[in-house]
C-alpha cells in the first residue's frame, strides 16, 4: 500500500506530460461510489475541524500510524507516523489560531480501499501577533481500514503569485 500512496503523490504533484494526456472522446462518468465520496469528504471535514480546534488527538485518529503515511510540506518529505506526528505537534504548538477553507473538493476512488481528494485550500495561521494566509491546492490520499478512511498521503502546493 505504501507504493500506492507514493505513486499517487508523485502523479498528483508532478502531473502527466501534456503530450501523453488524452482527451475524453465521450461522456465522462464518475465511477467513484457515492459512499466513498461521502466518507472521504467526512474525513476531510474532520481534518479541517481538528486543525481549527488545534486537537492533536483528533488529527492523530485521521492518519495511518505506520510507514505508509507520507506528508510533503514546504519542500520537505516526511515518511512514517513518527515524523508526521512531530510535524503536526509542531504546527499546532506554534499556532494560536488556524482557519481552513476548502473549495472545489474532488474525490476519486483508485480501488475499493484507496481514494484521493484534491481541493483548493486557504489556510490562515496566527500566533497571536501575526497571521499568515496561504492559498493553494491540497491533495490527500486515503486508505480504507476497519476504522474508516485514513490519510496516507498529504501534499500542499502554494499558489504562485501573479
């Protein structure tokens, strides 16, 4: 499963060459089951709320706790729960206020037990004195297990100015 998460992250972050991309010739049908979309969107909303209330316990329940989890942030790749947990703890400790707005959420199933979501994200992080606003694209990769849909990949790309 780790290979799937990494392959999805690579494909989503690097894209496909234009010359190899094919345009659909007929109507495109979304093959992602509605229950996968609903469950994944629910996990995304829990993720957003966990950040806003700055709850490490709530965030922790949303991520895989093994070597499958990969987070790419600010040009740094973190692999494995212990690395990701450290990042999340640090983010929450530095922020007094976090506000996240997600728009244009798209969910696609890759298999019966894997899906990814892409959304436009605006995140405001304040330390009590200064607030920094980031705008860009969030990509989350999910794996289904007995407890629900867990994040195994996360990547955030900032929007280029201009």
